[in-house]
């Protein structure tokens, strides 16, 4: 059984090329993890997700505990088997989703009590129960329960949530070890909080580093602050984290956010953007974003990107995609999601190659120019 380990293979400036080994395979970093909230990357077959180049997908404790239930997934052989994804799975701990989706939330030191957005039933999520659920699902990479607050928020409020998250980090680690996570090759991440307050970010990162997690996630960003604030927080936080552990920026982001965050030393990302935007008629390409709803595509025989390896980008005209989007056809969601995930993965592969060859600065410049030039 492989242990959860990270190997740093090359650096270029602050950017890092590495490999993360889990019991279900090797994750090439920098990595983008498609979001599979309900045990499915929406509108995609798992084989297709794999073919775009994904090494890991993300599942959600909050959704899966409510439906179909973690104990049921465990009885049915675990999440890998249940969703037919034999590669690495990362799960979020649930706190973030409780805050955005559940009703009648009540948070205290013990955990968070809430009503399900599905049927109003009451549930309690504690750090220990979150780890138990992630273990039942069989997640290779697990997250501590934390409290993420929206920005802007007062410094007192940010400090309170960060210190509560530190307290929950300790309890999560004890539970993870008691449940034998490390023996199953699983890894647990602590989550850095601290909002937009540098001193709180540093305090959080130092305290978590001292607890010695398998990896470190950066939470509480891309929650309403401008991009330069987010990047500033990364520049403050990352030097406080150990170099021999992976760093995961949670819930980020646009292709540009990802490029700029890799430049500052982030290794892993997840975001609903490529999948959600794909279901709303938006394509991400080398030439920037293309809104297929726009009437200017109605007579355009060109594919999204004739040079792409992805059939969705290469083999269907913009006119046809425009038609599918306007007609509300399921195939528009399937093709655009596929295109977007393939584009995100090609961006990650390009960055990995550039870091390995010491050409990241050139790659960054060319990629930014491509987006700025547009698709004509
Ligand atoms: N997803 C995006 N941001 C966060 C965060 O701060 N915490 C957790 N648990 N998940 C997230």
C-alpha cells in the first residue's frame, strides 16, 4: 500500500512540479481536480474525465452524507467503486458546503448543526464525524472540518473562525489517525484560514505546519476579495508551509487565477467553473472565453480549437454548438464541459512541462497573450 507522499521534482521561480502518490495512483502536480460533488463530474463519463488528463476528482462530504449516505456508499464498496473512478479521490470536509447550502446552521466548538437543503432533516457535523464519513467514502485525500467565512469580514470574526479551524484541525488529525487513515495510504490536509489578514494567515500556517499534516490546503480565498488580495495572501502564506508537502488552493479558479497561483507555488486546484460554465454555454479555450450563446457564432463553421486533441473542441462547429445551446440540448452541456475540462488539463500539462524545462515565465507570457488576443 502506497503512503500519501509528495515528491518535489523541479522548481522554476516559485512554481513547483511534483508527484503525489496515493493508494489509487500518482497525481501529477500542478494538478486540476474536476469537481464531482454528487459522485459524478456532471455531464461526463468517468473514462472521458480520465482521458482529458485528470488524475484525481473531488467529492463532497456534505452532499454524499445526505444522499445517498456515507454508510450506504461504504456497503456498496466505497466511492471509487460506486462511481467507477479507480483513480485518486479527494473529498472536502463539508463545512464550506454547510455554510453555503444548508438551512438553520448553528456553529459552536463541538461542530455545526444544520438542516439538510434536501428535506429539512437535522444533522450534526463534527470534525470526527467528517473524518468518519470521508473514511467510509474511502477518500484518498481528506480535509479537516473548518470554518470558511465570506469576505469582507471584521478582523475579530476572521480571527475567531481561524482559531476554531485550528482547534478542529487537531481533533480531525486525532480522529484520522485513530481510524487508521495513514495505514490505508490516505492523507489528511489541514486548512489554512485567516481571511485577508496577513498576520492571521501566518499564525494559521505556522500552527498547522507544527501539527505535521500530509498536506496543506489554503481555504477562505476566492470568496469575494479581488485577485490581487488573493495572490498577496498566497505570497504571505506559502513560505510558512513545509516544502515537502503538497499545497492545495481550494475552490480556485479561472485559468488566470490558476496560472498566477502556480507561479506562487500552489500544486493543486479544484473549481466548478469549467463544468458549471460548460452547462451554461461558455467555452474556455487557448483564445480566452467564448460565449456560445452569442448570435455571432450562428454561421461560424470553425470548431472551438482545430488544433486540440479533444473531439469536443475539434470536431463540432461553433455554429452547431450555438444551435445546441440555444435549443437547450443536453449535448451542448456534454460537449462544452468536455472541452472545458480538456482545456484546463492542457493548461496544467503545459505548466508542468514548462516548469520541468525552466521555461515557466515564457509559458505564462504566451498563455496570457493567447487569452488577450481572442479567438479571431
Ligand atoms: N472550498 C473553497 N474554499 C474552501 C474553504 O475555505 N474550506 C473548505 N473546507 N472548502 C473550501
